[in-house]
C-alpha cells in the first residue's frame, strides 16, 4: 500500500529505522521517539525495516504498530540484506517530506532530533548530520582501540576526499526527502560506506550540509554489526569515491 500523504502545509518527519535482532531496544527507542516528537509538536512517523530478525523483533514491532497507531509501520524483508538497502526500501513507504535516519540501538538519542530540525529550519539546509567530532560531540562506551579506529577512518576519508564534513561515517542524519531520493539515484554504495558516499556526493552536487554535535553511546543490548570485513569495505569505498569524484 502506498504511504499516506502528509498534512498540507505541515512538515512531516519520517524516521527510517533498520533493525536486525533489536527486540530489546525497539520498544524503548520507539517510546523515546514518540515522546520527543509529541513534546515538540512535530508530525512524525516511524518506519521499521526489519531484515528477518530471528529474535522476535518483528513480533515486538507489530505490537508497537498497534500501540502507537498511526505513527508506526513495519516493513519486513527476507534475510539480512544490508543497512543501505534498508534505507532505500523504507523510503518507498515513508510519507514525510523530511527523512531521519538513525540506529535502533540507542547509539543515537532522539533528543538530538529537535536540534537538527531547528538547525535545518534556521538555514534551510538540505542535510543536517549529527557529528561526534565537532563542538561538544563525543563518543561514550567505546574502548580506546575502537575510538582510534573510528577517528582514523574519518581522518583517512577527510584527507582523501576533503568533503568538509567532520563525521563522514556518522549515520544520524536529517534529509530533505527530495534530496535523499536524488542521492539514492546517483549513489551506488549500499553497505557501511553508504553514509560516507551520500555526504561526499551531496557536497559534489552542491547540497548544503549543517552539523549538530551529538553524544554517541555504544549499544545497550545486542552485538555490534561492524566487523573486519566492513572495515575493509570502508577503505575500498573511500578509494572508489576518490576515483569517481
């Protein structure tokens, strides 16, 4: 079924939330999103895109669809098809003229969304990205090795690509819908390099990007999806982007 149309003249914010084995995290993040948008009098919806989680995530999501109707919808896919394609899939069903992408594991707190919206409205930015590496942003719950890996990845990409964005690998962003649709059309990356590719492509096409400092907190429940293969994929992605721009 096609998504409902947003209210005329009023901005609607669609949060696309990819999940895989997030049964414990999903009810809390949904409650926080509902509280945040309600307290700030913002029209919102949550689009959960689940990749066949075997832990009962979809059962929990169906309960949330009923509990928070009409603000929550569940879109399922068979098998673990990847983070990037989950965003592309979710966008097909989102009704908002603004799209928020974020993680389901509390790494990204919804309290930063109103700040991102305020920043976008103040300057009419095409994209607002949360950054761990500017202002009072930071990372909490990571050991030194992981902090150095993340910071090093951003320095490497910034040196090679020079995109003018302080947190290329960050995945907490607010997009104008039309801008995100256009970026998906001209960006092939769909894995862990997708966030970087979207930011670099956006800059190359002249889209404006604002930044809001955020506190990134390591996941509370479940295991990280990032492994050695993803790190290699990221390095290859940086070089491919450098070659193409």
